C-alpha cells in the first residue's frame, strides 16, 4: 500500500514576543492510502499544528509534507476537515451545508448531482428527513453527523479530524465511533484523527501514534490489527485493555511523569 500522507523531517516553531516557540522537531509520519491513523499526545504538543501543515494552511520551517505524491505548498481543496465544533452556516439548510464543498471543488457539477450525493450521505448517517432543517434545529450529535458528511462529500484525498467528538456525551460519542466504521465500509477514505481519548484511538485507528511533549517527535507507534468494522465491546476485551494501559504509560512518559517504557 502506497503512502498517501508523508511528513518528512518536519520542524516548526511559532514566533512569539518571547522568541521562537518550538512545537515540532524532525517529525516523520506516513499514512498509507486507506488507513486510519490516530495521533495522541500531551496538550500543546503540536497535534493541531500537524493538521494545518497537512491541509496546506501552514508551511513548516523545515522538512516536507507530501500528499498523494505532491509536495504540499498551499491550501488543498481536496482535504476534508472535521472539528470539535461543527461550524455550519445557519442561513443554509443541512442539505445545503453538506453540498458546500462540492460547490467549491466541483462548481461545474449539476446541482441535481450535488444534491443526490449529499442526500446519499445524509441517509447513510441516519439524517434522512432532516435535509431541510437549519443547523440550530439539530442536536450536537446530529450536527456532527452532518459535519462528517460535509467533510467527505467531495471524496477528499484525506480526512483530517481534530477532536471531532470531544464535546459530545459518552453515549453519543460511542454511537459516532461506530458510525465512523460504517462510513469507512461504505465510503473508504484515508484519515488522520487528533484525539485526547485513548479509547477512541484504539477503537477507530489502524495505527496510533504517540507524540512526545513539545517540541514533538514520534515517541511510540501501536498497530491495531482488529478488522473493521469493530464491535464496541472490543474496548472491554483483554487485548484492548492492555493496549490502553501501554498508551496511558506512553502519555505519562511524554508528560515526564513516568520513567518506564514498553
């Protein structure tokens, strides 16, 4: 499987009044096409910076970012993004919100085809019948479902998710985790997930990458070989419990609170 996303020796620092604030240090990550990668690490270690670099919203101080064999030098329309706060345009219906990326990346596509594609995805996530509603008329979980539809409606090269389920209650969060597996089965995509939830990373990802504290480097990698889709009960099985224990210790090491390692 060819690598779709390649982060090659990326180093980056933010400019502050007090001087440079290093956030990434010689970071190298690759994500094969069709894989789901979760990135975890201490708060402020540069996880969100990583998403901006892949999307072309920022340029690294040194190193390279490659996407589908092309070096990323500017914003990419073919990247899908989903965030913790699913910002939707209140003056547009849910259907019109989901169609928005197609209007940008495929303006010549007939409106009927754009509508058909958006309706297909909304049906897939259980939102049939809500196409004409405004965002404020939907619950937080429903808005996040619509946001996921909007993020993949244009079949992006990579789906970047930055804490998309962090603001939801536990039951809604687990429901959306299961939805992600169904979406992968029906609408295959390559994904990078930024999360603080280790259970979420183990349940959703093919690989979990632990970043060190700032300036971040790759500290630890874990493969999750359980086939997708996965039953939610897998999180309570011995293999998953053991994986979570390892990841928790790795986070403690990154935070300087543990001297051990696996």
